[in-house]
C-alpha cells in the first residue's frame, strides 16, 4: 500500500490521481488506478441527501471509512475530518483524528483551513497523524465565504497563498486547492514543498481529485464547471430502470432463465430419475 512518503516524493513528477470513495465496491474499482482515495465528507450530500457537508458526523465518516478500507489494497486512504470535529482546539482535533485512524485504518486525515489551522496541523503531525490540508474554497466554511464562489481572485490571492504556505510549513503532506484561478494554482504549486491536489484549480497542480459520483455522471442536475463527465451513468441507469419496469408490468421478467423448476424425481438409490 502506498505511504505518505510515496505521495510526497511525487512532487513535481507524475501527477497524482485521486478520487473519492464511500463504499467497498467503489473502493475496489478505483484502487488500482488511484494514488489517493479520499473518504470525503461530500458523502453527506452524495449518499445521504444532505444540503451541505455541515451535517456530516464523525460516526458517518468512520462508517464509510471502514467500508472503503475493506476495498483497498494499494491506494493511500485519507479520511475527511467533519465540521466541528477539529476546530475547537488542537487537543480536540487530535482525539478525533486518532479515533478516525484507529477505527478506519486510514493512513491520514484531511482538514480544511489555512493560517488559522496551522497550529492544529503542527500539533497533529508532531504526534504521528499525517494531515492533508485544504484551502481555497472550503465547503465547510461556505457560510463565511459567502457561498461556493471562486476564491483567490485579485487581492484575495494573497490570502490563499498565505494559507497554503502556512499549512505546508506546519507539516501538511499535501494540499488540496479548490476552485481557485489557474494562475494562482500554478504559483502555489511552484512555491510550496507539498504536492498540490487540484479540484477546480489547474493541470499545473501536482495531482487532481474529483468526487467520483460527479465524474461518472450519477447526478444529472449537478454539473459544476470544474467537473468533466467521463460517463453519464444516471442516464444509463434511468434507461435500465425503465426497461425493468416495463418488463415487470408486461410479465416478461422474470423469464425462463430466472426461475427455478421443481426438483427432479429421484430413483430408489437417491439418484435423479
């Protein structure tokens, strides 16, 4: 299985391939392709129908983390720390991160925040917990950021750059850059020592990540600009469900290949007649 040093050694080399996973079957599918598999708090919106990530609990992350761990043999597994599980103090963050690692078997945790979270990241890494950082658009902070707008434009670029530098210096082994201008992503990637993982950033990052349900087209109504659809599985599924419905109503399913006959009669010695 890949380790944190394996990931950091790719800085400036082959781009890192990263996807989210929330279940064992999906983890098995992505394992041979991905360097990092993230059990993201996006699970709240993707699988649980929540309006944002704010309602995700530590217990939910542990449940899905355990499921993903059972499906991985190669990729580095990272689990998101949910909103409210790390912001109060470095000590709170350590207790919850240690629980995540112990109960899920993950190799690292991810948390959002820049300069303000540097102390917490240093506290965790000094105690043996690898941390992936996340700056730019931070979904857990969408209320204070004013929604899901692009971050780091104009004078705001300095803030995102400072956040990236601070968490790298604090010990983050990789930094997710979300929804920032291409020029800023390129500058941050060139200036910080940690690999950058882009989502709505640019191909200049050291790697890329997408929510797997987005890139597979499982949500026909959700099409953010930074997502490329590599399949349209929602359309395929709808056709399949419609065909199934029609065949059930017309009594075409189940057919002869899907039913069982009575057991054949047996001879006196117990063998089939």
